[in-house]
């Protein structure tokens, strides 16, 4: 079967750095995306990796290792507004879009 | 604000009924994907439409069907509603130049469906 695994909850302190990991087991991997979703809101796109390495967008960075079927999202200089759920999602070559169950990020002052 | 709209925002139906949900894509986008999100879970991929044709489907039965129109608006139809169909239904608009799936998706606010 196809699956993605990510921690259910992560807690961090305002101003700190946090890493959210995602491991996947899929056939025909095409790319890994990250989305943020606040309670009651819609997912918003954060980052995308198709090739190995690091992608940086402001305070957010995303990393992919295709050989390890592993990626992570790195959030720096955490702010209270970053409290949300974060989802990794894999697109496959057979036209599938598979999402993880999400990681709830709790930020403490 | 993504420019993707969905209607209605909320809907209550009874078991066995049929429902149609609508999505208006962002201007210039040629692909729409539909998702079902149960409370506290990640979005589950229902299907994807590219240039008016379904070209990707998740693990959902045939009673879930869809349409994409020439103006790239879209519908999700669900027949014979079951209690477990109660969820938030999200559509996502994107532009695909090449490749089987979009890199970036822009989501609408969703339709919350309750089946009694």
C-alpha cells in the first residue's frame, strides 16, 4: 500500500526552530509537497521538492532524500501564528496525490 | 485569498440522498482536484481533472463522480449518501504544464457536508 508517516504532534517555543519529518512508501514517486492548515481553514501551499536537496522560502525550508524516501519541513524563528497542522503530500507518476495525517504544531510563548 | 471558491459552504443531507458540490477554479488554471477531509485527519484524494477529463482517482467508490467544465469550474457529485460521507470537501485548483500531478495547489474554503 501507499502511505506517509509524520508525527502527530510537535511542541516548540516561540523563536525556536522546529523540524517536521515525513517518510513515505509509495510507488512512482514524483514530488513531495508541504501544506499548512489552520483550524477551520483550508490548506495553503508551503513548499515542493521533486529532486534531492533543500528548498528555502523565507522562514520555511523543505528537504528531500529520494533514496531514503524521506523529507522534512524546517520552520525557523517560530511565531505564534505558525501554530497549525502541517501536511506532507506525495504526488505519484500514476496521477495520485497522497497526504499524510498531519502534524499539529503547538507553539508556546 | 486563493481565488478558488466553493459552494455551498455548509450542507445537510440524509442518508441515501444525492449531493452536488461546486468549485470555481482560479483564473488560468487547468487542473482541479477534489479531497475529502474528515475531522482531525488529512485530506483524502478523491480524483483529479485535467482539461475536462478525469486522469487520477483515489480509493473512492464510483458513486463519487465529477465534472470539469470548459471554464475550468468543477462539480463533485456523490450518490447514495452514507453517514461516513460526512466531512469537509475541498477542491484545489492548479496549473499543470507537464507531469502527472501539480506541484502547487490552491485550495478553496471547502464545503462541510453533514449526512444524517
